[in-house]
C-alpha cells in the first residue's frame, strides 16, 4: 500500500495560504495493533487526511470506529492494571483535545511551573523509570493518542501568549514524549514555523527520541529549544 501524503495548513504565516505536504513515516518503537477513530477525529477533511495518512503506515492494524466515544473513554479490555498498561502501548487513538493548553501550577513543585500544550498523549517507549504511567489520565487511559485539532491548539497558545504580552515558553506536552509520534504526523513542521514567527510564544521540546529528521531543515529563528539526548549526528547533544 502506498503511503498517503498529509496536507497540513501552516498556521499564522505571512501568506496565509501556504500548504505543507508531509509523508508519514514509521514511529520508532511503535507498532499499534489497534487504531481507534474516536469522537470528532474524522469530522473534517483535513482531519480525515491526517488519519488516512497514518493508517497507511500501519496496514495490518485493526481499525475501530467509535464516533461517539471521546479519546479518553476508549475502553481496552484487560485482566489487571499491568495488563492494561502493556496493551495500551499497542493502541493508538485519534481524537480531539478540547483543553490541550494549560499551565502547570502545582504547590511544592521542585520544577518551575510553566505553560504547556499537548498534541499527543502518552509515549510508546515503555521506560522503567517512566512517571507518566502512574499519572491519573494515563493510568486509566494508557493508549497513545494523536489529537487532530492542532490548528485549534496553536490558536489557543497564540491567544494566551498575546494576553500575557511578553516572551513566554510553551512546553510541547506534559504527559508524553514530545517527538515520539512526530514521524507519523509531521506536526513539528507546523509548530516550529508557528513559534518562529510568533512575537511572544517560544517552544521548548523535551524528548529522549533520536528521530529529529523532521526539524533539521527548519528555521526556528531561535524561538525553539530542544532538550534531551539525541544520537543523530546532526542533532548533537543538548541538556536542559
């Protein structure tokens, strides 16, 4: 089966009509057995193209359509919490995240509180030290998620940044590895140009993944910071 090309609109650009073509690639360490099309995941042509492009990468996966079920209510049959955790790593949900932009504002937090946004949910890596697996949302809904409403998520980030009226960092995700599913979606090729043009919003990408191919040719204008360790010879090594 030939791999579909995803047509994505580049947001807030100078011309306003630029279209970005992206050809999905396999995401390292991720081979879903089931792909769930949850509520509002294919209710628009652009979302349908995104989903179809990813489906073409995994032709053997079982496709389950659940148009009335929100992404965080998709049920995974499991014998116990550990079984649920492992089975969740083999399920990919498409859905709409209506509250993807937020601020970490926790008392007693040793890390600085920050603005964050989530175009994805969870991570395929399964690291033994992963703290995400114990958080409430991932614990009860451990499937990986791709949120199809990236345009709305960035628009909300834009509104927050303009309301603050100053340079402000937005962390790419809080409850997922930031680059793990990017080979599938090419979201970075929309997000980094968006932040490159923005007068206030700045992007911080934290990832332990080595696949940064999608971002190497992008001009981030100093508005994106990648932290973590990469083995790619052109990515080098960066730590936060």
